[in-house]
């Protein structure tokens, strides 16, 4: 009787965990899990009879919208080394453009996203070319001035933005001109758009374009010596950030059905910038963590506390303290903090195993 050299049953048992490990280590695994959690929250809100409060859902929704803009800011700041205070104004422009289309014609949602993205590409190219002549603080001042100009235009009486009253009564978009949406169902549309842009962002970061931007951020002289076209990648960085910001505006108006000039200030751009810096990386994980700390905690919890309701600006003080404590200790942001916690947990587990079983042979 011939005996087999290998026991394939045992090999199969030992191989199964590898597939599980490979799945868990996939770059998109965490984002898929997060998307499923956010989807489950909305389903519990719709069918759970008050299990999930309305203010929590609104906070999550608003945070997801600003995450989209934050992804673009992360590429602009963390990858290309450029800074802009025009994010809030560009989000506002996206809301007004989408509102104009939604109120004036019946168009599929994908077409609205495409129209706004096309306009954003043009604006991003213009801003990108302007940025070629300035550096550092001068670039910040120019983008701040641009945001102020747009903010003033939103406030002036006109049919496009509605002036000081803004636009309201914007209908919910229709998907492919067949499926009608509501405040509950648009949540899932925004979640899908956010997830799709997360995938796009990860591909940009890992692409030759992302590596070129990163080298440009580290040293423009060295990047030029390596043959990297600074004009091309500076403009591309601003185009990506502007497209993300204006698409964020489309998502905002799709859910809120209204837009007022007072929302699109430099303060909003500052908060999104802080969220990205607090996250500590251009990767979507850092933007998500920073955005949920800055926006979700404020909208879901702080605004329900009487003190913060009475003094709305106190939330900025709270955010400032959090940022100072985290950045002072962990300049790499929350991603580095979570990495330190994970490494500490592994070391503790190793010490426990050593104490219980002794040193391994």
C-alpha cells in the first residue's frame, strides 16, 4: 500500500487562514467594512424605530460629504505640498451649480456630477496656472482672496445663488431619470460616491502621478532634476482638489436641498484642512478619521450639549485643544497615534504569552 507523502486535508486546513489573512490585508477591506457599518446605521434609522437618532445620521451624512472634499485637500496638501483656502468656496459653487441644474431641468444624477466636474476641471486649471507664479504664503493669500471674492459674489443679489437668502426647495435628484430619491435614500447614493472616490484616491496615490507629486512636495529642484514636469503636476493637484470639492457640493445640495452663502466661508476650508492634518496622511484612512473627529463629534454630540448650544464657537475651542494635544505628541496625526496603540497592544500580547508559556524555542 502506497502512502501519500502529503496529507492534503491538513494542507487545506492550513491554507484557509491564508485566504482570510489575505482578505483582511487587502487595502480596501477596512473601507468596505466601514461602508457596511454606515449602511447598517441608515437601515437601522429607517426601520429601527428610533434606534439611531436623527442628529447622528445627519452628522454622519455631513461628515461623508466633507470627507469627499477632504480627499482632494489631502492630495493637494499631503502629496503635492500645496495649500488652498478656497475649498469652502468651491463646495459652495458646486451646490449652486447643482441647484441650478436640478431646478431648471430633469437630468440624471450622473450627468449632473459630470457637468459640475467638467466646470471644476476648468476652474482647477485656472487656479493651478495662477499657483505657478507664487509659493508658500503668497499662494495661501491668493487662494484666501479667491475664496473671499466668491463668498462676496454668493452674497450679492443674483438669480444664480439667491443672494443673502440663498437657494432652497431644490428637488431631490433622480437616478437615470427613473428612480426617484428621498432624504433617506440619497444617503446610500452619497455613500457609494464617497466609496468610489476613495478607490480613485488610492489609485492616484499609488500611481506614477502620486509619486511624482510626492517628490515635488519633498523638493521641487530634485523633482525637476528627475524630469518631473512641475507645471503638469501642480495643475493636476489643483484640478483634483477642485473636482472633489465641487462634487462634495453636489452631494451637499442633494441632501440638504438648500444652500446659503454663510456656510461657504474660509472657516469651513480651515476645518477641512485641519481634519486632513489631524488625520496625518493623504490616504483616505487619515482623512476619514480626521473628518469624523472634527465634524461628526461636533454635529452629533457637542451641539447637543447645552453649553455648546449656547456658545457655538466653543466647539472650535474644543477642536483646537484636541488638535494641540494630538499634533504636539504625534506630529504624524491620528494615524500615527493609532499605529502606536496597535504596536503597544502587540507588545503587551507578546509579554502575556511570554509570561504564560515562557520563551519560545
